[in-house]
């Protein structure tokens, strides 16, 4: 670790991450009800824009090194750390981070969870999941376009159809985050399935608020913020042959997160 920056340990943040289109926006709104300042420079999806360039530059090199079981070369690791702290300071100045609950919603943070934990050892991470069959049939495939080279083999990228590639990326990214979160974050890791939020809004909202340390009546918050989208379980409208093929490719991942059976 670079000597230029020590890990930030005061006022631990909440970080909200997921593969794209999982429903992180509603989680961010719940976090605000719990008193978290998630920044001001946000896009229409409420993603923290100060981290955008950082993610564009560093996700693929970092993930590729992790998959090889190696580390980034020290000059690159030091530069990555410096650029993260510059982005963090732009997102929330240090004075804010010591005075209030804070954090950010940037779905692609899920790719960098080991790095973020190293920089912010007490961070709370909310891992948002949505059924991979829904995800791969969405027009939102930005993460596949940007990060397939770091997650998939060249054979998978060349010979697999796009929905199959998308499901493999969904499964590997979520499985890696779950394994790291459960092994290293303990009570500071929370996994939320979007389907549970829609089916059991009050109970799931209460669980999230408890994780965020806020004692509040979840019922009016859930009523105000949670509305199941029309695209929920869109995969059921597709041909059985396609869904069977997808489940053959990613069934282990779907089963791991309770989407089969």
C-alpha cells in the first residue's frame, strides 16, 4: 500500500454495488431514509459520478490480476490508490466523512470489493442481486461490454451467445462478491435480492434499516419507495428453449442465490 494514504477508518461508509440493472436505486433511497449522505454529483440512476472514471480505468486491470492470483505491479497499485482517494475526496470531502453517515451507490463497486475493503476496513457493503435470467435479457448490457474481457475467457467471448456470456459474467461477479463479503466483512455485509424487496417490502426494508443502524418504522418507507417494475420476471415471457440453455450455462450460480428450485 502506498505511504501517501492511510486507510480511512472514521465514519465508515455504506457502499451499494451490483451488476447493472439490479435495483440499486431503491436501495440508495432507503439508505437516505436511514440518514446516509450519498453525495451530490449523481446521474439519473443516482450513481456517484466521481467514481466513474476510476472504475473505467481500474476495474479490468484489478479483476484480471485477481483472477490470475497476482497483484497489480506496485506502481500501478499505488496509482490506483491515489486516484481512488482523489475520487473519494471529490465525492465526499473529509470533513463530511467525519460528521455524518455517508457512502455511495455505484453498482460497479462490486468488482472492487477487496480493494475497497482494504482502503475502508469498516465499510458496510450492500450487495444487490436480481435474477440472472432477468438480467441477461435486459437491454442494459454495459457491464458485459466493458468487463467481459476481465471476467470471461477468450473462448467464452468468441463462442458463447450474448445472453450466455452475460449470465456467466453475472454469476462470477456475484459469486466472488458473496464469497468475499461472507468471508471478510461479516456483519458489515448484506445481500439483498431485488425479488425479496418486491415480494416482502416491509420485512426486507426493516432488515436493511437494521443493517444500516436505523430504528424506524419500515412500513411508510416501503410504501413510498418500493414499486415492483413491469420487467420483474421478464424471463418467463421468453421461449423455454432459451431459458433451458441459460440454466444449463449458469445453473450453479442461479441455484447458489436461490433462483432455481
